[in-house]
């Protein structure tokens, strides 16, 4: 995991399951990783989650999504009402910087069918032609 991150807080069993999928050559979906990480840890910001997801998927031949795409996935999950913005508990000490956007799961939506294919569900809701 990424040095200095909250990896110690992720449950050992779930991390083994995710790593087991990776070891079978299967890339872990960013959506599933976001759901499980937020379920276990409670909240997180996009860059931190992206670094951890990238680290878990390291060594797989398949192409990674970049940080910009990962942020769009988080925005998609927020649009679907699966996660929500959580204001930071401590204000930033650097006033000139834009504050981080922390996200948390919406507890009633943990088992939503939309988690199976978030982009398809969003396409239906937004009436996109795909």
C-alpha cells in the first residue's frame, strides 16, 4: 500500500479478497474499491483513494485509469446518490489552497444494484445514448 496512507485501517480479510482477485490477473474495479474502502474506513478524498487503488492493481498488465478518470468515477457515484460529500472536520491550515473534498458512503445505498454497473445506471438516469 501507499506509504503513510490509512492502509492499516483496511480490514485484513477484505484486503486479502481484493488482492486475491488481483493475483488471478483480474483488475479490481475502481467502483468496487471505492465502495469497500469507504465502507471500511468511513471517508476519504479522491487522490488518496486513487493512489491506494493504483497500488493494489500494480503489476497487472491491463491499463490503469488515470487520476482524472478516477475523479470522474467519484463524481458519477455522487451523481447516482451512492456517495456524498462530507465537509472536512478540520479546516485547512493553508487558506490559499482549495480544501479537499471528502466523500462517504450513503449507508442506505451500500447494497444498491447501481454499484454493479454505475456508468450504465447513470446513462439510464441521464438518458445518454450509448
